[in-house]
């Protein structure tokens, strides 16, 4: 766990959806239950926080400095300079029991965003694609959508159901923006009743892909990141100083700083006392660079 440092800002309740903005040399991330969007510039140490009216699940950069922001109450265009939000689409689900969660733009600029079914009792969550002014359902029958990432050549899309401990891979058609040949990329053991968390490997949450095509996945409650080869083989395990990592991304000018958002919401007091960095954004220098963020189209 040595080598990890935390950004010098207040911890999030549940940090998510980090991305490195190359034009601003800054990291953005969401605090979902904290209903906030954050921006941190390492060179200056400047931190901005925008409080929102509804939980933000993810965000993606747009050319010109604005962002696409997926919240429980719909999809918005957000202007960081003014703090104003303009709604682009209503939520395609019942917002009392479902909300947007993990999302990313594909290499062609279409935003892909999944949902989470709050009761966690049925596989009612889905994956949507935002393009040409419409949110269209592309896949579903899961409980907690996570793990979106694209291979370096853009031919494979990854997507996970955290509740099922499963990561999927799809063939991705870049022209049509369509998915085919859904298959299981990685499957992890579920937590057995009464199992101590120290013996539990965690469940797959957010993810990122590096320049060699390896899939980095945050294992929530597993206190680790895993680096998986394109065929699903485990290449590396990176222990963390906190129990609940949520999503990695690559940043800084050379894309060799691994940033990881984490969670402290709903964790036991003893755990938080032992892990004071819970909720912080952690960073570590790595050998293999990541892929640059894909800009979305408005």
C-alpha cells in the first residue's frame, strides 16, 4: 500500500467518475450522495466544488469547456464557468427507485451511461446511449451498472454488474455505435454469509483501460485494484489503504498517474477510524500510461 497519496481536499462521501481533463490539466470527479461535482488542478492546488440539486452519477467533457452531467433527475449540460445546468433529457426511468451511475463517452463522442436500481432486489438497471439528442436503451437486466471502458482500438466495450460480481465484454461497432456478442470477461466470487471483509476480494466497480489494453477495475470492499489482460488473465493486484475504491482513471500530462476515487458513506465507524483516507482521491505513479479521456458530443 506504500506510495499512495491523497489529494489535499476534503473526502467525498462516495467519490465516482473521475477523469483527467487534458485542456485544463485538472481532475474532475463526482460525489454522488454528497450531490457535488469536484475539480482539482494539481499544479496550483486549486479545488472547486459545485453543489447540485440531485445526485450526479458521472460526467464527461465537451469541447469548449462544458460537461455532460448525468444526474438522478436527467442528463444535463453543465457550464463550470457559471455553474449553470441546462437539462438535455429527462431520466428514462422512475427516479424514485433508479438513478444514473457510471458513464463514459465512446471514441466517437457518444455518451454511454448506466443506471443503478436502488432497492438492489431485482435486475432492473440498464445501459443507455446518448446520441442525436436521444437516450436509447442498449442493454439491461442488471442491478448496478458500472465498469464502462473501451479498448485502445475502440473495438471492445466493457461493462459490469457490480451486484453480480461480473464484468462483460461486447464487440463494439464504432460506426453504428452498437453492441454485439455480449460475453463474460471476468467473474468474481460473491461474499459468503458471515464472511470477514478481510477474506472477501470485493466486487467490480468502476474501471479504466491503459495503453496496453489492460483493464483496471476497482474492487469495492476488496481494498484493491486489479489489472486484467484483454483475455481476462490477472496481471497485477494493487492493494489500497482504503476498503472501498470506486473507480480509477489515468491523469497528468503523461497519463502515468493513476487516480482512484473512494467511498466512506455507510461504512462502520471502526473501519473509518482505521482508514482515515476513506473517501479521498488517491494517486500513484505507474509504469504503463492510460488512455486519454474521450470528449463527448453535445
